C-alpha cells in the first residue's frame, strides 16, 4: 500500500468518525432534553443524565483517538512530501504540552474562555 492510499483510508475513517460523533452528540442532547421534561422521579432523571454524561465522556475519548489519526496523516504527508490539501484534511489539533505544537498563552486563554461560555 502506498502512502497516498493509506492517507485516503485514514481520512475516510476520520470523516466517518466526525460524522458519527456529531450524530451521537445530537442524539444524546435530545435524550437529555426529553428526560428533563419528563415527569419522573428526580433520582431517575439523575441516573439517566449520568449515563448521558458518561456517554459524552466516551465520545470525547473517541475524539482523542481521531485526533491521533489526524496527527499520523499529517506526519506521513509532511515526511513524504505529500500535499495534504488534496485530501480536504484539516491540520492537526495543537497539543498543550507538545514541544512541537505548543499553544501560546493567548490561544490557551481564549480556549478556556470559550469552554466556560
């Protein structure tokens, strides 16, 4: 298998993962809204909301794996002189602790403010 074929396959996995993650997130939001509007005991709502929250955590964990795949694709492209723009692929997410891709303080502060709103 050539690098280009590998990149195409990995990009397909990434795009499918992103689409599935969005659908799962939207479904969980609908479930959460429906549960909160039901006339059931509060502790039952809390149990369901807890499961929804756990599922969102797992979804976030899955997204970390997707980001790792993105980094592999970017690494392969960069080290083999492959134009990654032809795959319609976004650049890798920046790591907070990576020596190569350190987020500066302004970016980190903006990210934190965005998450708090």
